[in-house]
C-alpha cells in the first residue's frame, strides 16, 4: 500500500499523542475530562490545544489525499507531500509543547501548504 494511504492513519492518530500528554496526570478526572482540561495550564493546556488543532487539520488533509488519488496524481509526489505533512504535524505538536509560537505557526503553514498542494498535483 502506498505511503499516502498510511499517512491518513498516521495523521488520524497524531491527535491522540497530544491527548495522552495533556491527560497524563494522576489527578486526571475521567468523569469530567473537558472541565478538567479547561483548568489546565502550561504544557498540558498547550498539548490540549495541539490535540484540537490536529483534529481540525485532519479532515482537510484527508480530503486532499483522496482528491489527489482520484485525480491520478503521481504516487511519489503524493508520498513526498504526505511525509512532509506528517513531519510538519509532529513538529507542530512538539513546538506547541515547547511554547515556541512563531516556529509553530511557520510549521503549521508548511503543513497547510502540503495539504493545498495535494489538490493541485497531477
């Protein structure tokens, strides 16, 4: 199977890595997780924000991969863009946790650029 199909699975699971980081405390309230997360500060709050943004980025990326596939785009080009997207999203989460907002925004732009490019490649 082509990497671009695997990238859908990877991108779909990435938000859960941030979720685990956000909720990794012994006092995590599983009975009321949203209220508990709303009270968090520091890297846990940033991990939660990275989780939400990762969930937001996924549908657009998934649609772009499907459109590129349906249009018959070259597999090598699709794979390269998908690898770049996954790398950008991993870096995005890491930069969010490290509280490096400007770099995080630049990396977000790279991921978005990869997604948009998937719509136009042939």
